[in-house]
């Protein structure tokens, strides 16, 4: 019998607290089991409803599959997925390139300032 686990956590952007938001076990042998993808999407939908859609979903590279990406895009959720860079993406115009190469064309702000405050100490990080 095969079992799986879905865990979702929240991170406080103003501190270093990690908060458990969802934890669920599932079994491939259960009568109502559809797929691992369905289990993750149900968890994301629940947390999204409970948080009012606030936040950005961060997903590990093990979940970077089309059957997860497409529903996230359809739901218009904000998300990032950790990548090694060896996946391919389709650029406007239909050209397929490795993700690490596509990232070169992303527009970014060349400089940013981040202020980190912990225990009464402020540190400004400039890039």
C-alpha cells in the first residue's frame, strides 16, 4: 500500500515564524483517491480560501508538473516553483528553451533595498 502526505506552511514576511496551515495523509488504496495532484490542489484550494487568497504559494520542484501548473494558472494564484533550471518553458511565439536560459529575458529591477528588523536591530540590505 502506498501512502502520501501533503503539508502546507505559512511564513510571516515580517519575521521568522513558520506556521503550519495544512497537513493531510492520503492512500492510493482509498476508495475516494483520485491522484496525488488532486490531493495537493485540494489542500491549496482550502488554504487559499482560508487566507482570502493572500500570500504567494512556494512549491518545491517535485511538484513542477503540468497538471499542477495549469490549475494554478487557471485559478490566477500567485506562485513560485523552485527549479534546477533543466525544465523547458514555451516563450511567446512558441520557442521552447531551458528555464535557466529563459530567465535571462525576465525584466527585473536592477537594484532593491530590503530592511530586516529583528530584536530592535535594523539592517538595510542593498543590491
